[in-house]
C-alpha cells in the first residue's frame, strides 16, 4: 500500500467518515489524484505493524502495533489508515518522519510501516 498520501502529524477528525474526507482532500492537494479508501487491502482482521524509528536509541526505535479491523475480518484502505493514524498519534516522537510512504507486507498479517520526511 504505497499510493496514499498522508502526514501523520496532520490533525484529523476522530471519526472514520471525516478521516476519509481529510485523506481524500490531502491526496488531491499533494498528488492531484482521487482517493476513496474503500479498496480491501488485507483479508486478515488482526494485523501486526512494525514501526521503525531509527532516531530513537535501541529497542525504543522499534514498536509493534497490534491492530484489529472494525468488522474483525478485513481492512479497507480507509480503515487501516484511520487505525494507523490513531496509533501513530499515540506514539508521538515522529519529528520530521511523519509522512506515510507505504506498508511492506511480510506475511498475510504483518507489515512494516515506512515513514518519510
């Protein structure tokens, strides 16, 4: 999942529908493309996301997020981006590495989150 433009430092609505509109607006501004967010991107309801923050020392630089989809069966792009945004907001300490650059799939239910500046 690399075709979504988003900045985790951006203030976002607390509900999924508002968040979808915010991402669609940001996507249009940044890359002049449309984003609807309804595409199913993962058939597994429970995901492990590895976040690597190399500017933090040692083990602090690696975080494993356990995310469960709202319907517990699959994830749409919008649901996954919304859950990631909420989790990243709680993590803090993103500095200038707050841009979503994609997810790299390791297996059916684990991914690595790529952050950029």
